[in-house]
């Protein structure tokens, strides 16, 4: 066997070993952060199979069984107050290539890529064996030429592009929906703070807690996070257990219809359950659509506000309008989560890509020879990677969107004035303590010039006073 042939075979075996090693690599499971000795240890749990960009920034807060306090919750929220969005540029090419074995996309598509690479290597070896043994006619019959696959490649590309575009539109719509939730919660908090004397301090705190719990409850509605079996054993017979009745799909058998519910255990000391009292939690746990229950309770709290000279039906209708916006956002999230891309389209695209990939070695084996395996494997990695990315972002609530960061942002902006250090900074905008109107007179402009109110009025009068031009006689000639 020639030295070049041995080198090519060695390269192929190395590629196969790399694929096997990549298939055994597991994504990051948990990272423990110790902010300071005074803060309790926080464990970040990442969903298996999520993208590294989304993994590093979408933590799930899990706490120790010790009792919760407002300071501990604030420390956890402040830990992720300013998430650092990682964006890759062209200068990061070396890092991206070196981190390829840890790619979760490669981990998910290792099956088809490995099979296609092994099949292509077998086809190339069979082709070379036929040539070495003098069976040229059989070797020629194995070659289809590049024309068939070149004609089909455009249609395969269109199928992948349409699927990816439709998935990205769903991702964008999901992000806009949660942006609307964030803005609406901020607006409701602003109105209740401006009309605090009319709303009442106690009612304002109840509205704030319902608003802070709403995003977490909605996240649990579309992405349930129940305690596992070991955690349930630890909290068994504990007063901190909250049992949620999750809806079960209705099964139709002949004429009878049976509906039921399954139990989901959560810890009352974790967000958002720690924000609500036990009587409210019991009603919320029995509801099958808990975010809708929260919006209904918000509407009840708003309608119970008494009219006043400052708070009239106009302000009440404006608050109810914001509550209706939150209710519509629930429907938007349910539509994205419950409606998948048509299965016929997804199956046809995957079948077409599979047939094209498995027959590709017969179209390039006469040109590439023993390099057919690695080359076709790279092509399969590219094509299946695009398909897998479209599948990932099809439901953005399963890891593509960092819902926990959005929920934490709403919690910080809503829970001010309720023992929340991050929110207390926003509450200062609605308080004029230790402020005087004369303080504004000593503030300079963009050029650092300070002028009193009297000087400003004099300057305005000078600008308004304009000297009238002298009138020339009719017979005067102007040169």
C-alpha cells in the first residue's frame, strides 16, 4: 500500500475517533458560583442539549433547604442583574474551532453524521478495492457523477432555508412577547406608584407581588419545573411542599372521555411561590392555567380601587387595559409552544436530506477517492447542523430564550419598596425626600454654565425684544 494511501486512511480513522469522542461529550451540567462568604451558595442547572450561548446565560435558580429571606432572594437576583451576552465575531474563529468537540449541536447530530461518514468511508474503500483488483467496470458503475446531486442541492437548500426562517420568526415573536410582558409590568408598577395614595399601600404591595410572580408562573406554565424524585423524598411531609395539579391530556376511548391531572411538587420557599400567602397558593395550585389566574386576581385588585378626584374611571380602564395585555401574552406564548411546524414538512425535509447525504458518496467518489468519507462527513455536519438549529429555535421557550433572566428583570423592576435592594433604587424616582426646587437652579447646562431663574427670564426677554428697522422714505434709492 502506498504511503499516501496509508496517510489518507490514518486521517479517516482520526476523523472517526473524533466523532466518537464528540458523541460522548456531555454539555455543562452545573456550575457553582460563590459570590462571597456572606451569600448562600447558588447552583445553576442547565438544560441538557441546549446551545452553549444560551446555556451560559439561562440559569435555573435552585436553593438550599434553609429558610428563604428577602436578602437571599435579592442576592440571587442581583447575581444575574447584568447578563453578559456573548456575541462571536470573525476574530473568534480559533476559539470556535477549538471548542467544536464540545458543541451541543454536534452532540445532537452525531448519529446521522457518524453513520454518513462511516458509510462514505465504506463506499470509498469498496471503490478503491475494485480498482486495485482490476474490476474497473464495477467501480465505474458505482460512480453517479455530480450532476444529480447538484440538481437536487438547490431544492434541499430551499427546504432548509424555509424551515429555519419559520423557526426564527417564532423565536423573534417569542422574544417580542416577553418584551411586551416586561414593559407592561413596568407600566402597571409605575401607575400604582404614582397613584399610591389612591391605591393604598397594602393593595399596591399585593399588586406588586402578583406582577412579580406572573412571569415565573408563566415560565412554569410553558416550561414546567417540578422537583425530581430525590427532592420530593427530602421534602416529603414538609410544610414547604406545594402540590400543583397539572392538566393531563384527555384520552378518547369509544364513547367515554376521561380527564385527570397529575401532581407536580414545588418548594414554597422558591420563586415565585414565596411571594404569595398560603391561601392564595392553594387556589393557584388547583388552577390549570395559573398565569391566567394571576391576571384575573390582578383585575380584581384593580376594580376594588375606589374612585377619587385623582383616580377616576380613566385610570382604572388604563390599568385593566395593561392587565388584558398580559392575558394576551399568555395566549401568544401558548400558541408558539403548542403549535409546531407542520409534521409533513419536517418529515419531508429530513427524509430528503437523509437520502441526499447517503447517496452523495457515489457522486464524488471518483473525484475524491479515499477522501470521500471526511468530505461527505463535513457536508453532513453542515446540513444537519442547519436542520438542528431550526429545530432548536422552533420552540424558543425550551432553552433558546433566557426566560429566567427576563423573569429576574421583572422581579427587580416590580418589587421595589418591598425589601428589595435592587428595586429600592427605582422607588427613589417616586419620592422627593431631601430635594428642593432651588436645587435645580444650581444645575448647569451642557457647557457647565449655571444660571438662576432670574437670569433665565431676563435672557428670554432679551430674545423677544427685537429692534424695529428704520423705514426709508419712498423716494430714497438704495444702492
